[in-house]
C-alpha cells in the first residue's frame, strides 16, 4: 500500500508539473505574439524603427535566457537590417549545429500575428527550453529579417546572408528548420486547401495539423524529426518532400539553406491554403490557437532532443 501511495503521488506531481509547464508555454507564446503583432504591429522593410523594435525585443528575450547572443548586420538598398542569433552550446558534440529559425518581418498592411510572430514566438520558447536543458549538440536560434517581398528569393534575404556566412565559416550544420506560421487551425471539413487538386487524395480536408515541408534532398532529416515528433506529441502532422516546382514548398527561409547545400525544411500551418487572413489586416493575435502552438513547441523540443541525442 505504501508503494502504491508513493506511485500515485509521483504520478500526480508529474501531471501537475506538465500542466503547469504547458500553461507557461501557452501564456508566453500569446505574450510574444501580442507584443510583436499588436504592440509593435506591421514590421516591413520600409518601417525600420518598427523592425528594430522587434529585433530589440527578440534580443532582449534571448539574453534573458542566458544564451550567447549576436546581431548580424547587413545592407539592403542602402539600409541596415539585422539577424538575431542565440546559441546554446551542446553538452558533448559542440561542433555539430542545428539551426532553428523564423523571420520577424511582415509585408505592408498586416500585423503579422500568424505570419510570422507565431514562428518567432516558437523560437523564443524553444530557446528558453533548450537553455534550461541543453542538448548534446549546439542549437542556434535565429530571427531573420527580410523574408517577405520584395526581397524573397534574393540574396538580400536575411536567411541567405546568414546561410552564406555559415558556409564561409565551414561550420558543421546538421540541418535547418524554419518555423513559418504555426498558429492558425481550422477543424471544419473542407477548410484545408492544397497547391494541387490531387493532394486531397492523400492529405486531410481539415486544417487541424502542421506540415513538415522540404525538398527531396532533405527527406531523411525531415522524416527523422517528424517520426520523433509523432512519438512525443498528440498534435497531428503531415509531411511532404518534393521538388521546388510544387507551389509553396520553398515559401520560407529554408530555401536559403538549400542554396548552400544544407538539409532544411519548414514547419507550417500551410498559410493561404488554410488561413483566410494571410497577408491581410485580419492576421491578428486573437485568431491563433495558443494551446495547439504550446503542444507543438513541447513536442518539437522533445523530438529534437531525441533525434540530436542519438
């Protein structure tokens, strides 16, 4: 009977601690998104002051987690922009690095809650968790400037500048994951669309999942993390590794890493294939599902911990 009581008490404490951790995650994610999308608002390449406020906020949070923080400055159209990097050194294989990134700029006219304050909130909370429990390999969390047009697909993308610098340094990059819109879900049948009609034969018609999307070269890297995620989380995920000609496959910062030969994929709620507020005034903090975002962050942290600990 004594051992039964101890076991029940241990189970109760574990459940309570996990619930508290999830509450903290949910609260923090919501606060990050609200600050970036409502308190700061649009963060376009033309609004340098707002973009810098976002960069300052991200850097401040990274520093509060006791990480090694750097600003990478670069020029585009004679203006200075910044990538913000936080590094958590590995406990054993310090030379091996995984990059987890998200862009913090928006297009004109949108507060950018889902696109992409949700992704930035994700890297901030993943950084916090990793700083509390470092992985065997080094993790770099990077907030990129200038992902959005008119710089998308150009050498002025913040992620291109960053990936190019990694290549020049000759660093051992295991792979890159781009967090690109994580917060919009829809559970109504028929609310999920796809770039090609026949995708409906293979994928759900409800937008209750996140998608892991990469090129063919990144398939092994994508599938390893997806498999570990599915064991760590109840949140549904789908994956696609295919050629870049399929619309949407390269619509984020992972594209820059492909250009330098690194395995990379994005995690996304599929943007305009689901979210009616994409790139619009309605992309506000109150439209996002923070409970499911928290479940993603928890599951993804565990998945990376498992994969990078092998």
